[in-house]
């Protein structure tokens, strides 16, 4: 992840905000199923920093695309929700699965204060379907967060581990098998 991070939501020019809210998100939602290039262009016009072949499904909801930084071969599945009051950085080959929620802003139930912090999803990490990431959290390189798991604010998953639960905890090492049958990371 060598590209610079996304700009802060307060720094987004008024024309980018207006473009996204008036035109961009409506056109984004009606693009043909396989029009990833068109959706990338719309997001870039709205201020997103996308490098390489990022695939974002048309049903993904993004409230502030100028806070999105995604790298080559990252994928955002159907109906994923990105609530980006602060930057979200997604590494190469990372996946945010269908109906996952990534939110950089939340209300603290104990104090009523608003918690706002950036989120990082490192290279090769996978946020499985219906999982939730809260402000300040980080998915380590190659880590997997299981379906319907909760990544609490300001927590990190260890690299190359499968993590489950609410709150998320490491379960076992993630081992990839190559074509020759040997294990590889």
C-alpha cells in the first residue's frame, strides 16, 4: 500500500460532495452489473483514491467516497455499507464481502460521545459477509474475520489468522495451499 491515504472528509471540496450526493451515487447504483470501470470513474470524480482494478458492486453504499482509498484487486461485495466519516484504507487483494458494514463513526453507548477514527484493512485480508468493523480497527495482512463477527473499536486482528466472535478473537492460523499442494502464506 504505497499510495497516499484518502483526504479527510472536511477537506473534500464542495463540488465533490455535491457531485456525489446529487448525481454520483444515483448513477453509480444504476450502472450495469459488470461496469466496474464506470463505477471506479464515478468514485474517482467524487474523490476516492483507487489504484488498479478495484471491483465495487453497484449495490455498495458509500456515504463519503472522498474518504476511500482502495488498492489493486480489492473487492467490495453486494450491499456492503461504507460509512466513512474518516479514512478507510483497503490493501491489495483485500475483500469486504456482501452486507459487511465498515463504519469510521459510532456513538459510544456508555458515554453517548461520538467515536470517530480511521480504519485499515491490510493486503490479502477478508471481512466476511455481514461482519462489522468499527472505528479505529485494523485487519492485519492476510487475516480473515468470519461471517457476522464484530471488530470492536481500536482493536486489531493478527496477521494471517482466522478470527471469529463478538468481539473478534484469533482462532487459528490462515494457511494458503499453492497449486503444488504445499502450504504458503
